[in-house]
């Protein structure tokens, strides 16, 4: 840190430590694209795991922890492996599910709604999880998508350092492209651990983000979608 207590980011802008806290607490995202560098995939997964293990060791040592302890010894490697192969695996386009679509030859032309899709994502400002549910809908233009593919798409875009607003847009963009229709809707509600475990420490509040495109901009269609989300079917 330089002497004005300013932290210079990679683009050369100055952010004071207070600005950095505010950006995190307000969860300001900068773009619908995940900010990745051009060289993001030059290292192999194994090389990334090795590098992150090394740096996580430094973090733990800086905190004063004894890495000789049996219980702590493996933590840097476990964290690194978890980052690369599990919770941030959605950064790698190779892990993008193939949204195999096929022609809707039984001419279903009403809404398709997939409710209660688990969202396990990670706030990019604090690297803490946010957990919730996504409800997704589209109106078929003659193409349909395998239902489990929608769950996989949600999971893929969730498993990266994220901002909930961006996650919502990324899912909508992907559906729009795969289904060849702008008639898509995405509704996400989730609880952010960075809100419940630190800062304001509110365990009750949740965050809702929505994206309504095409037909879903119309009040009537939007309302039908919301009614379906609310409806409970005995199963
Ligand atoms: Zn956060």
C-alpha cells in the first residue's frame, strides 16, 4: 500500500481501503461478462492448484497458524483443489455444459418453467458463498432444451466468483442464445454469507434479482411466471 493508503488496481485506478469496502458491501459489478484476463487458461488446472496451495499457505502462515499441525497441513491443497475443480470450475469454458437443443416437434408453444433450481455461487467481493434458488422460464420458439440442461447451465454460471445480478444476466443470455428466442425470464433469490456472517450480519434478508425479456416484459406473462413460482404442487 502506498502512503496515501490508496490501493492501485490493475487498471491503474486508485481505490482507498474505504472504497474497496464499499464496492464489496454494495456488491457493485462492472460488466455482464466475468472479468477474466486473456491469459486466464495458460496454466493447467494442476499448475493452478499448486500455485494457489503455495499462496494459501502464505495466507495461513500470515494469520499465525501452524502448518505443521496435522489438521491444518492439508488445508492449502484442499482449498486450492476446491477452488479450481469445484467451486470456481465454471470459469473454464471447457466445463460449459453442451446445451443440446432439439426442435420442438410436438409444437408446444406455452411457457416452460423450471422452478427451484439450486444456486451455489460465490460473491466475487468476499469469496463467500451465496445460496439460493433460481426459477427460469421461456416460451418456445420451436426449440426446446433438455430440462436438466437448464439446471446445469445455472450451476455452470454459478461456479465462479460472481455477482448475483451478473449471474442472472448470464443465464438469460445463454438461454436466449441456445433457444433462439428473446422470450426468457430468470428469477434468483439467494442469501449471501457475506451479508450474514460479516458487515451488517443480517441472517434474514435475501436478495432477489430478475431479468425479463421479450414476452416476459408484458405484465400478463410475467404474472403467470410469478404465479407458477408461487404455486405449490403436491408431489
Ligand atoms: Zn460479498
